[in-house]
C-alpha cells in the first residue's frame, strides 16, 4: 500500500516498527535527541526508497539496516576513535578468553554494563552481539581491519564480564 502512496500505510508501518528501530539506534548512539532524529531520518529514507523495497527480509530488517547506517554516520561525525584503548595489549588469544557460561546476570545488569563500555567497544559489541552483523561487515562499515573488530569485540566482552562480576549483578 505504501508503494501506491497510501498515507495510512506509512503511518501504520511507522507505528508498527518505530519502537524496535529506535531501540537499535539508542544502543548505538546513546543520545536521546540524536536517536530520535536518526529514527525520523531512517523512516524518511525508507519511505522515499519504498519503490526499491523487496519483502525478502521484511520491512523492519530493511529500515533497521538504514537506521544502523545512519547511526554509524552519526558516530563517524562525532569522531569516535576505534583505535585500541589498551595499545600495549596484543590480539586476544584463546587463553585470554573468559568463560562466559560461568556467569549469570540479569538483562538490566547486562544493559547497564553495555552502557558503561567506551563508545568504540559499545558500537562494535552492539552491532555484532545484538544486531547479529558479521564482523567482516562491521569492519567494512566502520572502515576498520577485521582483526581490529575482532579484538575490540573480545575486549568489550572482557570489560562487560569484569564490570558484571565486580558489580555483584549475579542472579
């Protein structure tokens, strides 16, 4: 119906998908006003390009991808650096991996710990662990090497688990 220009269909699509798309944006951007702007821009872009939409992956997945790209553009404009925070550390080895199964935490505790991550770690962690975007694609999106994305993802997990374990957030 949107492809035929039905205004009610635009409203219905927006109302049905805006909440989920906003949640994706706010996990990346963290600034409410900016997230709301990106949400609006994402839906405008989706509706302007609705003629090219094919329902293979669904409208929500399509508009979320637009929103993720717009969020990454915003992150880039903020000049968030994706360099290694602990430059003296080498890439993660198997011995450095933390056994995640040993920990049980509430969703609220995990969300709070994710919010405490540095912007670069939080972005990569969210794109990979929450949005299920492959690391190679994240590297391409952010203009990074695959090894940098992999290392920062593992460092983000380590920081999350350390934050959770010291915070006493066990269930």
